[in-house]
C-alpha cells in the first residue's frame, strides 16, 4: 500500500556510492539501528526468539525436566544445549536481540526528547495559505470585525495552545489568524512509555544481579536459619554476596494440608498453611507467623514462600549394641498427586556396621492382596505406611564428596535378606518397630510429622519494574488516546465591510471526524460572531443573521 | 437450590446458549447471504434498465419476465434485514442465557467462575458477547456478527472437551488476584478478537477493492479504512488492558504465589509474545511500508499467539499455569 517510499532507495542502487568514512559508517549504522523499521524488526525478532523457551524445558524453570529431556533425546539435547536452548532467556542470542532493541530504543528516545522539548517551547505554526488543501476546512462571512472574530475564535478553541497574529492597516485590524495546537500530551505519554521500558529492563537486571533464591525443607518441630549451608538449592545473582543473607531464622510448629475428601475432585489440594515463629535478626523477639500459598512471609530483606509439603516420619534406629543411634524426622519427597513419597535414612553412627534404609511412604495405604505392593489412595494421612529396604555396610560418607540426603550410595552396602532369601521388606505403621536380621539393630516408626518446603528469596529492586510498567501504561494510554490537532482560524476584512472567516484543521494522526469537528467549530463560531448567510450552510437556521458580540 | 442444582442449571444453560448462538450465527450468515443477493440483483437491474428504456416506453414499467427486478432486490433486502434482526435478538438471548450459566457456575462452585479452562472459555465468551453488544450500541459493529458468533460457538463447543465439574479452587488460584488478573485478560482478549475480526474483513475488502470493486457481502461492509480504524481502536483499547493483565497484575500475583514476578513459564512466555506482537502492530500502523495490509496481518498473527496461549499452552506445555483440568 504505502510502499512508494521504497522506490527511491532502489533507484540509487546502480551507481557506485562514494566510500564512507569510518565516522560516516558509524553514523549510518546508528541511523539504521534507531530507525523505526529496525526497531519493529527487532521487536518481532524478540517475540520469535522467545518461542523456543516455551517448547524446550528451561534450567531456570525445571532442572529435572531438562535432565529428562537429555535422557529422551540423547543426540539432540547436546546440540540444543550448545545453542543455549535450555537457557533461552539468558542466552547470547536472546540477550543480543534485547540489548540491540534497548540501544535502538534509547537512540529513538533521546532525539525525540530533544524534539519534544523544542516543540514545547515553540509556538503553534503559521496557517498555510490555502485552507482548501487541508483535510478539513470551512468558511463563512460575518459583519463582525476581525478582532471580534479572533477573540471569539480564541474563546471557542478552548484549552489549546494559541497564538493570535494580526495585520493592521491605518490602525485598523484588517486581517488576522488564530493558530492553535493541542495534544502535546500524546508525545509526552509516548516518551514516558518508552523511557519506562528502559526502567523496567534496568529493574529486571538489578533483580537478577542482586537477588538470590533458595529452597529448604523444614519438618514440623524443626528450624531453619538463613545461611548458605541450610539450603537444599541455592542460586544467586552475579553481584550477590552470600555474606549478605539476611540473618533471620524460623521454627516450623505446624503444617496443615487439607485435601478434597470426596466428590469428583477427591484428593485435590485445598489449602496449605505453615505456622511457627520467626526471629527477624539475632537478639530480636520471636514473632508468630503463618505462611500460606499466596500469602508469603515477609522478613527484612527477604520473603519466604510455601512451595510444597510432604510427610516426614520420625524414625528411631538402634544399632546392634542396642544404642539409639538415630532419631529424626526424615522428609520423604512426594512423587505424585496421592503423595506416594520416596526417602532415605542414613545411620552413620550404627555399629558394628553402618545402616541405610531406602523406601517409600504412603499416607493412605491401600493393599489389594497379600503379595501386592500397597499404593496410596489419598494424599491425606488416613493410613500411613512406611515401606523400607534395609542395607548395611559403608554408606560412603567418608570420601569427602558431598552426597544427596535423598540418595543412598549402595556401592559399599549389602542388602538385608529375609528368611525366604528375597530382599527384606519392612512395613511399618506409626508406633511399630522391626528388628533387623542377625542382631544388627532395629528400626521404629515413632510418629508421623509433616514437612514444609519453603522458598526463600530476595529480589532487590522488584518494585522498579512494577512502577516502570505501571507508569508506562499510563503513558501508553495518553499516547493512544490523545489526538494532536492543529487548528487555524483566519479572518480577513473585505473592502465591502464583510469579514471572511476561514477555519481549517490538520491532524498529526489522521482521524475520520476532522471534517465534522471543523464544521462544528465553524457553527459555534458563527453563532458567536453572527454571520451573513452567504457561503454557510447552517445559515438557514432560525437565528438572527447578525448578532455582534460587544 | 443446592450447589448441585446450580451446577446442573449452569451446564444446561451453557448448552442452551451454545444452541441459541449457533442459530444466531446461521441467521447472521443468512443476513450476509441475502444482503449480497440484494447487491447482485441491484447490479443486474442497473445493467438491464438502460436496455429496457431503450426498448420502448411501454415496457419500462414491466420488468423482464425472467430477469431480476428491483422488487427482487427489495425482497432480498428485506429478508437480509429480517435475518439481521433475528440474529441480533438471538445474540442478546444467547448472551443472557450464557450470563445466567456463568453466574450459576459461580454459585455452584462458591467462587468466581473462572478457575479452570472450561470456566475461562465460557466466561470469556460471555465477556466477548457483552463487549460486542456494548460496541454495537456505541459504534454499530453488527457487520462483525458472523465472525464474533462463529468464534463464540466454536469456543463454547470445544469447551465441552475440557469440562470439569464445579468445585473449589486449587490453593494457588485462591487469591483476589484471580479476579483482577483474569478479568483483565478476558477483557483484553475480547477486544483482540473484535480487532482480529475487523482486520480479517479489512484484508478481504482491500483485496476485493484492488480487484476492481468489492462484490457480494464485502460491498455491504463498511469501507476498508473505517474497518482498519475500528481494528486499531479496539486494539489500542485492549493493549493497555493486556499490559495490565500480563505485565502488572500477573507478575504481582506470581510474586505472591510462586515467589518470583516473572519466571518464563510457558504461559508467561506466550503472554509476552502476544504483548510484543501487538506492540509491533501499533508501531507498524505508524511505519511506512507496514501500514494497512502488513499491519493487519501482524494483528492477526498477534491474535493467533493469544489464542495459542489459551489453547496450546494450556493443553500441551507443562507449566505452572496448567489449569486445564
């Protein structure tokens, strides 16, 4: 449609262009980068570049999904990994696009701010000579003099910025025009919106550079203090110093989870709530807290979110010598919606041999037969059952390498066998205990507790992008709704004593109602100044043809 | 009524509303069809008349026996108007029934009725129809009826495939942000739909104009420029609302619920893509070489990303926003 503007560039292609100097090349590159077309292209490219991150799992979102992807696509995954497909939003190419876009944006904003500040100081422009060439114009004649017409025009035009210019002949005003311009807030809103985008990007960068995020499992009755060693997972921004972790600590008293008991949504989670006490900093008074989904705990400099829950059976282990060598609440990690959970117990202090247990926990165990493995029917703990395999030997903890508490290293371990020669399977309900073969000790399921999985994080500057977008939206609304318009009213005294009034308007952003508005303006003006009836359509209306405003 | 009664009432009302809207759609298509017939006949009459006049004054009053007449045109015109009125009345009826269904669903579940994909679809279409009716009062957009109604019927029909019985919310959704965030997303989406409908018809119309004048129903549409204008105006309204939904209320809620304002969850990614695409559309309309056709196509692409976010991301991509079931 509007492709005609491209034509000249094609024409110039044949001739040998003079070589550009370095500075000229730079200026040329800058112009290209900051042109609207490039900005538009970069914007669309950014949208396109964001797509793969929604298809391929992202490390920052779900580390386990990435591992699973590697297992499912052993050939493709390494190639994708090299392309940054598993961390799209921090990849080189994605960053390149948005940094270019930001430079383009700034390069667009700066000159426009300069232009705008000049426009703010400038006066409304002179009227063009020929009004009929403008998109909308009207004219009428009146016997009122030029000054009266111009004063009326000034009053009718309302809040626009106005200048009145007159030409005198022998002391009498014979000609004059009112120049009016309104809609300066459009460009203001536009600039505010674009500046706010830069503010958002700066805020996001500050959040990710200065913030941290970690998670930890806390069983009922246990505590957490905000130091690096207590996190199960921890990531932080490049400029974050782990010595700056806010020194709060908390104790979990109770975790309450409710689930739908019947109906079609049986087993669906309904509410999670963790209560306890928190100490904001060493030496301060403990205060009670309640954390729920959607209701995080705010402490100075950080927030705690309840992101998961599960069961932590309290297990007591005696070794072959009858000593209690282990007594603790052991978190079993839920693996499905009915909270079928998996966990590990490591008893390093057991003698003569170290002991290890691996197995599952079922909150509501249901068995379908003597030899069938029971399954969990509901996430609430109606019939808790702990099922464990037992091992003895060397837990492999002395190697110095850090080990996950949820994985049993079986290299140095031997499995206990039952009387039938098959692996020994221990099934325990709360309060029950079982002896290990050969007097190696015993294990007891003392009681059932629950655990809460908290996420702890700090996002310094999180309010910057929020304010940025909010103010940006206001600017956006201004730039989309305000319509700048230039209006001119010109009055010229003819020799016969009749004043010819001409009205015209020009929109910076074309609108369909401009002709109507000019007609309205003419009608209102004519009503104020009176009109002779010539050249004016509404003259036939029942109103006195002459009505001078004194 | 018990909760179950409300739930059953809601289900029946959704089915009834779907049927009523399907009839409304048929009527609106009939309105277009007869309208285009009227235009055809009018042209045929216009072409035949000079010949008749030349043939002699006696025959000038009597139309040719087999040829089209201005009476045919008037009949077609009348039928077109009649179907238009039927379509509009049925749309109002369908909207009211659907509104009752949505309210009943809320009463049955004892919460706002947009906690899963089925509810979002039914409530969303209710918002679309309400928006369409309001817009019709303000700026006469009845020419969009076949597109809006067709879309409504298809979405309502498909929503049955993701039906879930009324029930309480999962804890993550149990927040007043559900009201703010989702309503703004639905309002923006309704506007985007109307904008996309206007853009489609704009593209058809400009193509027809370029090929020597619009024929049939296309010639009964508003001018290409005014459809383009309408598409722009609704999009310019929807874009700030979408910005609020996706980039203000969404991140605030995400910070409360998941501990981060933005985490590139698939839903967030596609909300961002939609935002960028519509920002591109608004820019394109002011950029030489992109005005008109290219901008309209861009707005359709942007709407496609919005739809994909609603359908594709809910059903195919695992993520925190997977509330389909």
